[in-house]
């Protein structure tokens, strides 16, 4: 299934998206290690959200934060994944994600994905955060800096604020 909003943003027709692997929208600037972290987590059924740069059919790009939900059978085995995406604030990309991903990609090109993963692990250890915690922190800090007309509303959790859960 492909929703119309995703088809519109990507520039692909629904049938093109349904008949090709998801990497049809993978931007070449994306470090492979981020997809390794993503798949390691979602295959394990961990709550996961990550920031990804996607490629449109026309060659343009867009950044999204993606949250994954899982459908399980009666035994608890994951049957499929459902991804929800939202735009990422420009300052989160410019000030944090783009420089980190650029460094990871440079390492991958010179030394491979395993070295890039070691760098990412060290970076996250220095921050005392997991990848998911880093992304959450960046998004929440951005939200707190932005003027919010509903500032008197009860604080909701990350997923409620960004994905309507």
C-alpha cells in the first residue's frame, strides 16, 4: 500500500512505488550505516524513528523523520512494517543531521560500513544516547525553541506530538 501523500511528495506513481523495492527513493547521500541501524531495530521490533534523506523521481530530495509500527501475528511474530513520515525542521538537518551523515558517508567511502558503524557508535556513546534517543532529543529541542500557540497544553510524548499516536 502507498498513500497518495507519499506518492505526491516522491513524484512517483503509486504503481511505480508498489512494484519496486523501497530503495527506489534512497538518496545517494544517505550513509548505509543508518539503514543498518534502522533495520537492526525494526527487525527486533524495537520502537524506532530515524531521519532519512529521500530522492524524488525528478532527482530532488526531501528529509523525513520516519516512525515504524509493527503488525504481529498471534504468536507475536512481526508480519509487516508500517512507516509514517513527517518533514524535519531545516535547522535540525543543517545543524545536526547533515554534518553527521556527511561524516558517516565519507568514512564509508574510505573505510567501509563497519568503520562507519564504529564511528557512529562512538559518536552516540560520547553523547550518552542511542540513535533513537538522539533523534528524539533533536526534535524535542527544536520544538521547544519554536513558538507554540498551544504552550499551555499538557505535554504529550514524542510520538503523540510528531505522529499523532
